[in-house]
């Protein structure tokens, strides 16, 4: 695996590129994480730009709300359906990679490896030319440093975004071009400052930056035009928290990490299938406990195989009943159709 590929591995992408079965790949990475080869993270994504708003090491630590994307100026409630990504990073104990120390990553590597999620389909060929086209200017500012940028504002909306603190300043550039130098000062600190919008005219701007965040920041002035959409507008499938909730290996291997009842995370759809072995009490009475137990066990064995082949997971088995989840209705219908055969 190349270094950049060892950070936030998109396992669905991995499966596609290696030709290995998705479910087996997910299982393999989960077992490897359990053994300490990978660190598993639950990343809350912005549905607008695909940025990672927060990364958690356990499912339990996900909060249900107050995630805010500065770049898109929107607040989100975390929905585990499509908005929480499960990604795998090689453990620092196994091999150190640059992403283990994000403050050392060059600006665009920081955007690629830390800010944007594994679901943003960045085009390798056009990445450099597109970033050049969308970026008015960008710089690295160490903790405590101040700097000034001289920009020439184009007749387009401009976003000054800082991906470490997620601070954003919008500049609504409109009106007649001016030759007079316009001024704007931005201070970065640990608090997520509210996103502001300034109206300015096309022409020169002196941007004064003051880093009081106590860590390196990477202020970047983007031109919000078509090229920005081309750069980050394409998506690819990624492993969602919802799929993980319906994964048998996850349920078996990470038993302790499950949602708490008071987490109140938004799940817009998750299918539960309840099964019951009709007349099981009468069966136990008719054939006796040992024979009936063997039959029920054979029934569960067949049921578990079908559930696993339909990408579902078993939540509990009680004497002759089962509860199973699948992430989509069609998989559940498939499981039900198959279970008729047993
Ligand atoms: Zn966003």
C-alpha cells in the first residue's frame, strides 16, 4: 500500500480496485483493526462539500447534532445513513505515515488526507490544474504568526477557508472594479467563529491574518466558480455507519461499541426483520427437548447463512425467534424470500 493510501482507506474503493468481495474486505479490515493493525474512525461528513467535520474513534462518541461546515455555512445533524463515514488508517504502532501528524502535511495534502473524506472523488489528473484555478492565494501560518496577503479580487464570490479551525470568511465581490486597496483582517483562534460575509468590489485587497489558534493554520482563498464544483463535486461510495450497524463482523468483533439509547442519532431507514418459528413449543413437546433443539439449531444455521448473504446482521436470538437488520428494503425482501426456503 502506498503511504497516502494507508490513511482513511475507503474499503469499498479497495474492494473495487482489488476485485475482492466487499463483505469480505469489510470483515478483513474489522478483524485487522481489532488486532491493532488499523485505527477505525467514524467521521461526520458535510453533505455539501464532503469535508470531515469531526472524527471519532468510537461509534459511542458520535453526537447527534451541532456539526457545522464553515465552507458551506451550514449546520447539520449527523445522520448515520449517508453522513457518517467509517474509514481505516494504518496504526502508528505498525507504520508511521505523514497523516499521523497532520501538522506536517503540505497544504493540499492536508485538504486531501484530512479535510476531504474518502467519499470525495478527486481527479488525480486534473487536481493540480483545478486547485490552481480555484485558489486565489493560500499560505501556511505557524502558531502565533501574522501575515499579509495582497490579493486581486475577481468579479466572483470568494471564500477564505481555513481547514484546521474550519473558519470561513465569505467575500461577496460585486459592483464596479476599483483601484483603491480594500482591507480585511482575520483572526484565527480555537473557537469556531461564526461565518461572516463582507461585500467588496473587484480590485486589490490587503488581507491581514493573525493566527492565535495555538496550532498551524492553512488559510486558503477560493474562487467559488465552476472549477471549485469540478474539484470537489464528484462523489464515490464509501462505507457508512449504517452499513456497519448491519454488519455481522462488526457486531461480533466490536461488541462493546454500539449506539447508546440517549445518543439520538438520526437514522432515516434501517430495516428490522422479526422471525418466529411457528409451533415451536408444540414441537418441543412432540419430539422432546434434544431433538427439537437440534431442529431449531439447524433452522438458525440456515437463517444466519441467508442473513449474512443478504448483508444483514443478527441482533438477538431468543429460543425460536430472530431479529435481523439490513440497510435496504430490497436486501430485507431478499432475505425474506430466501428464508421461505428453509
Ligand atoms: Zn461543507
